C-alpha cells in the first residue's frame, strides 16, 4: 500500500477511535446528568411534574443522543478532511525529498526544495538544501582540481614531448636533452608530491611528531636556508629573534616546511632592493611568526583566495619560479594540523604580512598565568 493511503487510514483510525470513545463515555455519563436535570425540573413544576418525569427523561435523552450523533458525524467529516490534507502535505514533502535525492544522485547538484514554514518538514527541506549546496561545492572543487592538475601537467608534458622530438630528430645534443627532460620530470614529481600532501592534509592524515621547539632556532634555520636565494635576488632577508627564549609545541619538520613556503613566497614576489623580515612574538597562548614582504600586496579578492589550491596572484611569475600553486594551501593545512593557523594581512601596493601561529607548551602557559596573576 502506498504511503498516502496508509497515512490517511492511520489518521482516520485515530479519529474513529476517538469519536467512539467519546460516544461511549457520553452514553455512560449522560443518564446521571439527565436524571439530575429531570429531578430539578420536576421540583420546579411541582406535584404535576411527577407524571411528566418519564417523558422529560426520554425527551432529554433523545435530544442529547441526536445532538451527539450529529456532532460526531460532523466531527468525523472535518477530521477526515484534515487527516487527508495533513497526510497529503507530508507525502508531498517526502516525494519532493525523493525526487531531490534522485536528482542529487544523478549529479544535478543545483536541485533545491521549497523550505517555507517553521515546522520539522520545512527544517528537513532546509537541511536537504544545505546538503545539496555542500555537495555542489565539493563537485565544483573536484572539477576544478581535475582541471588544474591537467593544466599543471600539460606544460611539462608538452616540454618533454618537444625535447624527445628534438632528440629524435638530432637537433638537440643528447646531454642537453637529458638535462631538460630531467628538469621537467622533477617538476612533475614535485607537483605529484605536493598534491599527495594536500590530500593528506585535507583528510587529516598527517603524521606529526610534536615537541617543544625554540623559535629562535626555527628562524635561524630559515635564514640559513634562504639567505643565498635572497642574495641572488638582491633582497635583504632580516631576522628579528625574540629577546627571551620562546618555545612552541609543534612538529619540527612541518614547521620548517610551513615557514619555507611563506618565505619562498615572499622572496618570489618581492622586488630587488626590498626587504623580507621574519619576526616572532608571543600572543596569549601562542607564538606568532610574521613574514613581512614589500611586494605588490593583495586586494580583497586575492586575500580571500590566496590559500586556495592552484590559485596564483601572478600565474606567469609563479610558474617561472617553479611553484606548483599549492604551497600556501599546504602551509595553512599543516599549521592548523599542529593547532595553529596561517593568516594574511595585505593591501595593494603595501606588501603583505603572513602570520604563522603555533601553540606554546602547556607548562609555558602555566608559567605565563602565574606571572600574570603575580
């Protein structure tokens, strides 16, 4: 049996049982009330009223029973109509959900249900619409990812094909072709490695080895790694270390990886003769490592999209610099996995400040709380 008839019959059964219970209860209680009113009427009429007692009782009983039956019949009609309308509304919503689910399963992620009202059915429709929106975003991200990966792989593959054809035609020396092919394969290897890391970061499957790290040591390691690159590009790499020993609780390798992404990004976008500055300062229960550059800065749209996979403010400059377009995505994901975050503050033509925060060790927090209370 279909849902609508079943719902209607269940509602109708409840109505019928309710009416029957009302009739039985009324018939059981009515004689007592009728007898009481008849006695009152007989007393008012006087001695002549005793001969009318039977007629009065029958008349009142027949009137009561007739009115009760008519009322019950009218109530049944109204209840059946109400039950049908309520069942129909519920079934209509279920049918809409069924049709919407089939559309979502078929890939029509723009399907939405009417969500008028404030009851549970309207809330169910709103939840369905939110689910559809999330699925649409996931599908859009999937399509964008496939498109971006195909685009990123096309450049090295095209270059590899060109080098192979040049080598085959004898127009390029073998050692030159081998060097160029090796460079392109390394670029593809770097891209696949970054993509694998992005997927693991977003899935929360990053293995971390958390320990207490000295921030000054972290900054010194970054300076030693990137000072040669800064000098080649005529950029001053300046480090401001904390005045006192400052610890963070983080993974050493992943912290260095996040900072490397931020510093290399700053060097890539900073003009010759400018300064890139690294500094660190405690802020509450965390330490903020700041990477400041004097690059072109970011507008509002760029700030909102800078951490998206494959998003590039300047696509040509990033590709020439060897970037894969997921460095900042990886940096933010790793920072959040360690209990911190990466944020950006920037305006056009004023440079950018990337804030890399990490939690301080629990015992350091306790010490800070004691110092504050003292």
